C-alpha cells in the first residue's frame, strides 16, 4: 500500500515538474515580452502540451514494458494478457491516442498564436512538432529509452532545454516583441536540464534496487558503479545551483540569489539521502519523490523572482 502511494506521488510529481519547467519558460517570455490575452492563451497551450508529451512518454513506456513482460511470459510457456497494472492494453492505447491529440491541438494553437503571421516559420515549427511526437512514440515503444546515454540525452534536450527555451521563444513571439533567446533563458535551460538528469538518475537507482533491475542495468549512469555515479549526481547538483545562481546574478538582482540558495538546501539534502541510502527501497523512493517536488519548488521560486522583477521594471 505504501509503495503504491509513493509510486502515485512520483508519477504526479513528474507531471508537476514538466509543468513547472514550461511555466518557467513562459515566465521568462512574459518578462521579455508582454502579458496579453494572446500570450496568456499561448502560455496555457504550451503548458498543456508539455504535460501531454510527458504523459504520452509515460504511457508509451508502460505499454513497451507490458508488451515485453508478455513476450517473456510467452517464452516461458505462460499465457498472460498485456496489462499495465489493472489497465488493459486497449485502454492504454486510447489514452496514448488522446494524449497525442491533446499535444498536437494545443501545440498547434501555441505555435499559431506565436508565429501565425509567418507562414514559412510556422510550417517548419509544425513539421518539427509532428516529427517530435512520432519520435517520442518510436523512442519509447522501441525501448531505446533503456540504453546507455540515449535516455539522458533525450530528457536533457526535451524536458530540460526545449521546455524552457521554446516556451520563452513562443511567448516573446506572441508578444510581437523582438524575438531572441536571452542569456538567463539559456542558463536556466541548462539548470532545468541538470534537474531532469538528477531525476533520471534517481529513477534509475530506484528501478535497480526495487522494481526492475533487469531494465536499470542498461542505464548509462549505472554502468560505472555506485561511487562514480554518486560523483555524477553531485556534479549535476552543483551544475544546477551554478547555472541558476549565475542566471540570477547576471540578469537579475543578486540579492534574489539568496532565495534560490535557500531553495537548494532541501534539494541538496535529498541528494545526500539518495546517495546514502541507495539500497533501501522505501527510503529511496521517498527521497526520489521529494527531489522532484523540490525541483518544482525551485522553478516556482524563479517564477516569483521574474514576476517581482517584471512588476518593478514595468
């Protein structure tokens, strides 16, 4: 019962993290653009698209694992239905189709509101979005997400960099302001990317000690043993703090960096707990869940900083 509750919280916090990454990018767009009805609709559409893409990834990974478990049982002479928990595969396919439709519709709305007057750029963005959705399905269903380094690169680029940079770009474009990608956006995109990789690391460790060790064994971060990958996790934490504070000091008010540093204290403690209790399943799951929660909180702290600065400078 406790494990089921923690697993539900982990899935919920993963959606919250994807949402706050998009919100952070939108807040940067509002800071450098304008708050209008069109930009607000664009921001809502971007946020729904980001969460829908993550839901599509989760559902397609669930489908891939269920199908592979079914094949493994079949080879062992066991006839078992393709199930994801209590959900039959047909219902899961409907959910995947629904998430694909939602992501496509709201993504198209956001892109049209931002770039509707520029047909050439609009067509390229639509093409890239369609390719990204198809690549997401192929990437997860084909189980490429399991193999060394590929999952880390994809998560860093999509749920780290792109969710911040693309959101800022589209909001500024919808504001009809000078389109640019600003220095603090790049720095915060790297910070969000580091947070995404930290979460991926925690997930890989959790799978190894409890859920699916045969899957986690293919993970890049676990290929070099616990000691080396602990240094990797600490490096990601330091990079996260460095890029976030540097963005604040270089583009905003240095005093606001104190808020960020205070927010990194509980995140640092969760990283310490993960490293110390790597082989204790329940503690590890709870620490992984808390890590995602504090990553969300840090994103929201940045949103508050941007809102205060926007109010002061405008």
